[in-house]
C-alpha cells in the first residue's frame, strides 16, 4: 500500500508531456457502443479525413498533425453525446507506430484528452517556475493599522510578466489532473516569496486536501522549504478550504495531525460556504476560523446572515478559536464584525493582494 501511495505522490514532482506536437501522429479512439462507433465512422467519412477502421474493437485511428488535435477532438465530442464522450477511450501516438504496452497508461477519456491538449501553457508555466504569490494583509479588527498576518494568494506569470489569476489555472489543473503539481508550486512559492520579501508576521497558506495522498511524503518539500528559509513553524498557518475538502475525514485528520506535529497552525477557510461547517469544526478543531466573504457581504443589512454569523462567533469564542472575517469591502461591514467580536479582518477595504503587500490604511468607523 505504501509503495502505491509513493508512486502516486511522485506526480507532484513531475509534469506530463505536452500534447502540442509539431509532427504527425495517430489518434486512436475506442468507442463504447456499436452505435457510437457508427456515428463516428459516418462523420469521418463525410469529412473526407483519412482513418483506419477496426470494427471488431470498435476502434478508429485517425492521422493528425499535432496542432490539429484539440480542434479535431472538439469536433468528435460535438458529434457524440456527453455520456458517449466520457466513455470513449483515447490515445495519441506520435508517428505511424501501433500503441505499445508502455502507451496504455496514457489512455484516458475523450474530454481528458481535450483538456490535456489545451493545457500546454500551464505545463510550461509550472516547468518554467512562473508561479508566484501575492499577499493580502489580515489585520486586527479593533485597530486595522496592526497587521496580524498575510494570506499568500496564487498568481501565475505570462512570459511577458502579465499576471494570470488563480481561477483559470485551478480550473484547468483540476480537469487536466495537474492539481497536485500546481498545489505544490503554490505552497513553495508562498514560503519562498514571503522570505524574499522579508515578511516577519504569520503567513496563511492555502492547500488542497485532495492533492495530498500521504502527508509525510507529499508535504515534505513544503516543510523543507519552510526550514530552509528559517521561518518559525508557529508563523505558518495552513488553510483548509471547506468547499474543496476531501470527504475522507480520517485522511483530513491525518493532514491536520501532521501539520500540528510539525508546529504549524491550521485555519478552516470559507466557513459558512458549505453545508458541513459545524461538523468540520468538531472534527478538525482548527486554531482559526475564517468566515466566508459571501456570509459577510452586506451582513449589516441581512438579519439571516447576521444570525448565522453571531452563532459561529459565539461558538468560536467558547472554544477559544480565533476568527477572521473575509471580504470586508464597506465601512458598515467592518463596523458590524468589529461590534460582534471578530478578532481579525481581511478585504479590499483594508488592502488588495499585491507583491510586495501594500501598506494598510487605518479605518475608524
């Protein structure tokens, strides 16, 4: 079992080959049903494209230039139903050879191949270490001049230096099975950039539980980087995103135990965004709870949000858990959370993420 886990975890350290070949090759498609096979053969016949039919295996092989791959796969997916596309197995082999035993681990679904064919820019970004971090201040609610910590937020860099925001990267990484590599790159960047900028206060680092198989193996690069830059473990807070947490409670507990044994603290992020907030608090017993920005937005005008937040804050205070209100954008929101006992605040009213972090402006409302 441990050998299997180690092999899986090696994905964090390696990148797949790009599917943006300049030369020619053959795309092999294995269709799930005779009906699906017939549809594809008719489409290929109508298009006049060269192909080899293997009806006994419900397989067709189509000769393509590498640059044509993404457009052709999109056309095939358009001819099939969504279920047929997901059930169709696909493999691109360069040159004119037949698939060998070493090729079959690369066989995936048609949508996966389509995503991989478009993921070359993200593979390049990871390979060329064009992942960086911007930092947003987390300040004391009572005195917003006092910075308590900075949250490290993922950013990518185009070759010309233009920023790439995380939504685009994370969506593609999930679809292309690159989340392991991107999550690791983001964690390492958060640590190393904070050290380069000379940030001495705690750093909040997001991590994706589903991108970690075995904490002792998958997190060792992150722990080594923290040690290498001389950052005290007590100055590192790992954030679990509630909306993206793994359903395996025991796995999640093992991650938390690993972090705590190493001297780090743990925050539960986006509290109130999902349906299992109370259960997660009970299971994980975080050091810090971060209230989701959607819960905070307009809270001074919404009695429903206010009632929920009051109960969460009351629970946190009884359990000795520190609280952060995210997404503070108006003086009224700041005033409400301050009056109801939030410990720290974060949001555009205070400062936007940047590198280096911007100087916070005091707000006395």
